[in-house]
C-alpha cells in the first residue's frame, strides 16, 4: 500500500514549535538527581571500562574478499565483537565477464561473527562504492539484527539483516514516500533511518522551504517484511497561529538550506530525536547592503503512541549570525536530556546544545566545546560522550562525559585508549561502540561497557 493511502493528517505546530531565541543563561533552578559521569565505578582507571573489540577490523573480514575500503560498521553491543561491516570489494558479477575490470568495485555487506558458531555471511549489493559514503547502518538491539539504508540519486533501499541469514528482506520501492519525489524547492528529500521500540521508520526532511513551514514525513515499516504500515506528514509553521502571519513571515525571512543529521540510535526507545540546522536569509534593513544569513538549530522530537504521532520541532534561533560552514548534526540521549552537536568545518565555530527532556530548558555552548571541537558525539549505553584525540598526542583517545549538567561547560577529559597510530576520525558504531579511523592503519572498534554509563 502506498504511503498516500495511509496519510493521517497534517497537525499544525503552533504551540509545539518553540522558538527559543534566548541568550545563554545558567540553569540555576535545575537540580537533577544525577551524578557526574563515572567511567570507573569499580575500576581505578577509565580505560578499564574500554574494550578493544577489534584491534584491526580488517582482520575480522574474510581475506578472500580483498576489501578495498570499510565504509561503516555497526556492532551488536559494547561487550560483543559481532556486527555488520559495509565494505567495497571487487565486483562479484562484472558487467563484462569475459573482460572484467580489475579496478571495478561494488558494495558488500559482511557479517562479523560474534562467536565461533556465528556464520560469516557476505551479501553483494550491486551498488557503487560512492553509495557507501552516505549509507546508514542501525542495530536493532543486542541480538545482532540490524537495518541498512542506501540513498542516492533515484535510489532509496532498505535491507533487514540477521545473523546466519545476512540480508533476509529488502524494500526498493520507497521512492514514492512522502508522495512527492522532491520537497517544495524541487530538491530531493533527506532520508534518515531510525527505530521506535524495535520497529524501523524513515523520516523525510526537506532541503529548503519556500515558506515559513517545515514539512517532515514519517514512515512506519513492518519489521517482518519492510512493507509500508503508515505514513504521516507533519507540518511545523512558527507563523501559523499568530495574529499576523504575513508580518511574521516577513521577519522570518526565507529558509534557503536545511541539513538533517543522524537520529538517536537506541532502537528499543519509545522516543527518538533528530537534530537539524537551517540557514535563513533576512532582508537587511539598511538600504543598499546585502541580505543577512543566520543559522538556526532545530530538534525534532517524536513519539508514536497508539498509532498517532506526537511530535514537535524545537528551534534555537540564530545560533550563528555570520556565514559558517557546518557539518551534519549528531544527536544523542541520556535519561535526562537530548544533545545535538554540530561541528564547524574549517575556521567555522561548532556548537553543542542540550535540551532537558523534563523541563524543556536548554544549554548552548560554542565558545567552550569539549576537546576544543576535536571530538565527535557518541551514544553510550545510558548516556553520551564526546570522543576525540588529545591535543598534541593524537594517538590518545579522550572522552568527555556530558550527563552532569552542573559541569557544563567545564569539561573533564578522561584518558580512554592508546590507538598506536594517529586518530584521524571517530565514528559512532552503534550504542556503546566507536570506530576509530587511524592514519596508516586499519580501523579499530572499541566497546564502552561500564556499569556507570
């Protein structure tokens, strides 16, 4: 059944969209019953809680595959070496069998076994390696099940994965969600994969907007078949319920760019969050001067109780009021809050924002980022942390806990791991796991499994 046949309303988001343009203030009234992040409740060193699941991830892959590149990895859990690796390998079935191109590569999905009885499976996906750069791998709990989403020009494919089977279900007929192939600006949608209570979902985020509203599509899929179950279009308009929407729209400007990030990755959760930023162009009140660009950060907060979504788009206005170059947002969660981190590229400043899920109060920091902006936000078992290389000792991995709000923005840096080579990148690899990209060495997989996380 097409998503259009199950579209269920377009709720306005007047009260549910909170335009927070407040100056940064201390949350003196906040008194959460949380303690400081402690990686070592029963250890003497933080590194005692960090396990090297794969010192060289390449050695966990079948050598006959001749892996050219590891694009992504997602693990079963922080105490298990099992997981899924998306890699580039020589073509399994070349277009010209009589004259195969030795340099021709395609994507393959490899099961990294969790135990000696866990079968190694290899699924050739017949897609070019460039698609792997935007692929999304999501684990579905500790049992080894996972999903893979591939996106590209005229490409939107979802795969279901299980140990011993590899790819056991797929859906390549998702392109008609959310009923238009492009957003209101004529640009292709941005698709993100997430799970709610173990059920796969897709969200479609526009790349810009011709008005003040932002329309976000949500699609629920059957976990046993990956077929459509229900779809919704959620319309968030900050001017819709105001006395003078036209005056509001004139002050709002035009939304010229929207970038969606990665959603929270706890598959069993009842709530998911996703960060995005948008660039608005404001008319300069001084005649003859160019228009002004400002950048907002928004947080999409979604639940679907009883088959009907409850969602809101919480927007932090004018986080940047000068031209910047920004990476995609990364979102994480702890029992008290969501966090959104946006890395500034080049000389542009990044930002870390915290939304309290109890009081809806927020903190924002851009001048005092953890690890001076060298880190990446990673979801751990019950909280999040910024992980990145130490300044001047780039083979040392440091971790900065984020759960203790009273410590913001005075950060405690914990020495977690010696990587034996320069750390050139840190990537989330599922809940409680991280993939270290190392200069001149194969990627390494770490697990963070501590009672205090």
